[in-house]
């Protein structure tokens, strides 16, 4: 049996960690191409200047990155890096900057510096590529994960709490999707080489015990520390609980999803992009509700379902269509959402039983009703 596990070479997390960025650049040379969101770059400009002076390196700011990961930008930045003699690439900011840096580096020397803990993408060896018109184009897989993932908790804690909570929503699915993959003996993407795709089944592999253990710890940490971390972030305070959840959102969830696999939750998120209101919500917020949908779909025990719903309510994640401004969605659109979630290549087919669009639509509708009823039971606003 072929098993696969993939991880960054190094993960570092701490206060003012960006001051050590130059040290890691130095391991590859003395010049790095820096791809970053303008807002994020301005936020940490003093630290970037200080690390250059401290370690004697040069950061070459990417010319032409305007917030989209598309092939024309990737090609342009690869040329800039070559002409400038850069020996590594740095992705600093949110998801688009991180994905662009992965594509520019193409599986070589890469340092990822997230400024928010909203998703588990920083550790992965994959990226999402869009067209110049901002439409989804393809997924890209590289020969290895980032060389370094560096988390400056002083930066993360100053971001709006909604980002951290969204990251908890993304992390929430990790254990339940991993469990589904274990039960169904499904392949995971960790074994994919650069340029491969899931059709090349012999280059995939099953998840490892290590990845499932990390996915399990991911859920345990959310339950123990999620609410405490939210309060800390509300007050811009770095506490042990906050540090636990940053690690959970980025490292545990990242390793867990990539080496243990996705299932119904993320597939239903893809379907819910058909909802008019989906643009108003972060990825992790949608994942949280869709995790509840997966639990209904698999007929999970009532105690487990309510535990997940209560967690979402406690930290402020959506538990119903009403929470996602979609309470008026009719059955016809809901079925289209489900049909999109059930296309042949979607991860929903990693569930340990056959899944149909009608069953998925029913699960979404019932999950929403259960979530709304639970809020009513707790005397909370709709």
C-alpha cells in the first residue's frame, strides 16, 4: 500500500519573527523576490527594513503583482527574479500573494509569511491559478511544500478577529474530512509530483497515521482553545490559547488536510459559490457550515453534530443558510449547488458511501434547519 505525507521543511512561529526573515533568506543567498499584498507590506515595512539591515540581505519588491494569481503575472515575476539574481521567493500577506509566490518559486526555495491565520493554505504544495479576468483556471501542484513557513504572531494578532475565526472554520473540517477518507480508503494529494493530477492514481497514495493524528489534534485544540483565542484576538493579546489556535489554523489543519484528504465539506463549499451571497463570506466561514452539512449527510451522532454546531455558535461561525444571508434560496438553486458539489472529480466522493446530488441538497437544507433551531433553543438571534 502506497502512503504519502508532505510537510514544509521548517515551520517557525513567534513574536516579531519577521525580524528573522533575513536569516532564512541568507540560507539561500543574499537576495529574495518579495511578493506581497500592498496593505500587508506597508503593515510590516519597518520589520522588513530592519531584517535587511540585520542580516545583510536585499528584498526585491515584486513589480506587477496587483492581488491576482494568474499566469501572466507569474511569468513576469519569474523573469524579474531571474534578472535580479534572486535566490529565493517570499510570499507575504494573504492567499493570493502566497499562491503567486508558490507558482513563481515552482517548488524551489520559498518562504511563506502569512499576515492572517484565516486558512490552512500556507503549508501546502498546491496553489489556485486564475485567469487575467479573475476566473478560476486550474490547481497547480509542486514537487515540495514551502521551504519555510514563518508566522509573526504580533502581526496575526492585530488583524481583525474575523480572520482568525474564519481560520478556525477551515480547520474545523480537517478531522471530519480526514475521518471520511480513512473510512473510505481514499487517496490523498500528498503524493502528487509537480505537474501531475489526480487522474494519475498511481502517484497518489493513502493518508498516514501521522496525518490522521494531526487532524485529530486539530479538532481537539479548536474545542479547548477556540473561544479563548477569539477573546484574546478581540483584545489584540497574544496568549497561550491564541498561539495554540494560530498553530492549529495554519500548521495542524494544513498538514491534516493535505495528507489526510478532503471530503464533502469542501466540495459543498465549491457548490455554494453559486449562491449570490457567497462573496460576502470568507472561505473558512463557508467551510464551517458545510462541515455541519457533511455530518448530516453521513448521519453523524446527534451529540457530535450538536458539539460542532455549539462550537460554531460560540466563536461566531455560521450554522445555517440564514447566517450566510441565503435563507431565501429555493430548492431548485439548492439542487444546483448540490450538483456542482457532486461533479465526478469532487472530494465529496471520498465519503465512505455513494453520494448523490439530491442527498446532498437534503443534507444542506436539514443542516440549516438544525443550526437555526439550535440558535433558537439557546435564545440567540437568527
